[in-house]
């Protein structure tokens, strides 16, 4: 996806897209089963999750209404379904939450006769280990975690390793306020799975993060505003956020590290207690319409795993799929997050320790604002001499805290 000098060039993207675009014409799709009308479908999703016309078009075509509510994290979704699962028809959990919901029997099996557009799903997304053959859900969107940075012509090499994010010395930066993403990428930098259940792996990741903490200005939901203002030039970031702003600022770029990445895949699923299951599965089929899927990617930069829709993409939407092809074809390995089961408490404990340490560090900095700047030998020497190590920058926004281990989505 990225060369050392910066963003993937257009030639590589074009080649990747063209190589996957020459396919035989699909056989005619079977006619979907008739959809009931006059019902109100209750949808629960992450905020900012649909194109402007996604819901209105479904309402117009089927004669049903869509009532949309939102949640901020997978953990919040799981908590709400524990207490009020019967209130909703369709939800959009990420991979590890899908795995848990299936295990708990909270999702309806796929009614394939109502979702003929399943044939459009990109091959790589058709058989996830936590939902083989898409027996329950459809893949709705994917997003990668990686390195967000401001390109500098003065640098001989742009960041392409997770050491840029987790080494104990280097420029100041921010991490994502997302337990599974930040811990997961730290684990990958150590050569461990982002979904390990080994206590020793989590302890090693905790040590790595605490050693790098002096460089960290905060945990943020979206680092792009800080990259735009120059408050930071380096961050752990979501691909969708960076590609969205790259349309306006081509010096703000995204890199997949040599050590690989975490690929978040969100799914649309029908709950076992859905009051309107027939309409719910028709809604899933609607989301897989190529024109609908392409509009979602082109307008809000969420790449939908829909092969015909890829041929309708524009600009940065096409580039994001070039990123996926690059990861797949150039050994930039990726993994999707899995449910960690009994190790969940250990993840939350590690995350709490990190947040407590960061809060204490921020308190110390507020008393000594001169103690900022790049962290390394020069900083230590400056502190020893009593001189400030560098120009002080305004603090980024306060950390946003959600439910324990709350996942902040790139929306």
C-alpha cells in the first residue's frame, strides 16, 4: 500500500484494481422474496454509518420505515442487547462481537432466499472463521488500523514500522482510544496475535506501552484533527479517517506497517428477537445492492466488501481497495479480531492500567508544561540542564472514555 516515500502511487492502485476487475459476468440473480410493507424496522448502528440516501431509498422501495439508533462501541452494543435486545431488528457488530453473539444464540440464521445479493460479497470476506459461509451476517464494511502521519519532504524515510508508534523514544504522538486496537497493534509489534489469550503476552504489551507512554499526548477517538492542525504529526489511526481527509490534504497519509495490521470488519446481523425479520433480511439485501454499497464508500469512505460496487468507486474509495490488495499481495499480513473469552478481564485490566498511567502523566505535565517535545537523549539532556526540550504545543482534546475497553469507531 505504501512506499517508504509516502502514499501508494496511482499506478499500483490502478494495477491492483484492474487485476481484480476482469471477471465473468455474473448469472442473473434470483428474484428476492416479496417484502412486507407498512412496518418500522429498528436499526442499531455506529453513528454516521450510512450514505445520505441509504435509508430513504429502502423506505421508498419497500414501503417500510427505518428507525435508526446508535451506539459508540461494541461493548456498549453488547451491554444494550443484554438488557434490551428485543427492541431492535438489525445491528452492526464487529467480528469479535459477532462471534460472541453467535455463541450466545442472539442472531438469526441467514434467510438466503431474502438476501440474493450475497453473491456480490468479495471472496475474501465470504467465509470468516467466526461465521463460516456467512450463516448469520453479511459483511458491511472494513477498516484497517495503521500509521497516520504528516508527510515531510525533509525526512529521508517515512514511518513504515510499528516501532514508530511504540518505541520508547521518538516524536510525540497519539494513540487510539480503543482497547482492542491499541493493545492489538502493540501485540502485533511484539509478534503476538492481536487476540491472544495468554497473560504473558498481555503483560509484555503492557510493558511496551508504558515504556512508550512519555511520548504519548493522549488517547483520542479520531487523530485526524490533530494531524490537520499540526498538534501532532504521528498517530495510530484508522484508514477511513485518514483517507477521508487525504482528499483535501495530500500530506496527511496512512501507512500499513511492516508488521501488518488489524482489519476491523463490521457486519449487519438480524437479532434472534427481531420483530420484523423478513424486512430485516430485505434490508441486508438492500445494503448489498452494488449502487447502494458504492454510494456508501464514495460519500462516507466506508469500504463495503462488494465486488460489483468496487467498479463504481471514485478517487479515494478506489485507493482504499488498493490498500487491501496491497496487504494481501505484498505480505503486509492482517488479522481480524476474535472474541478473547475469559481473557476479556485481563484486557480490561491492562487497558485500565494504561489509562491510569496516562492520566497521571498528564497531571504531571500540567504542572510542568515545559516538559514536552520529542522523547529521547536530547530531551533528557535538556531536562538535566534545566532548559526546555522544545516548543510547547497545546494539549490535544481530553481522552474520551467509554465503557471498559470501549471501542471508538472510525466514523
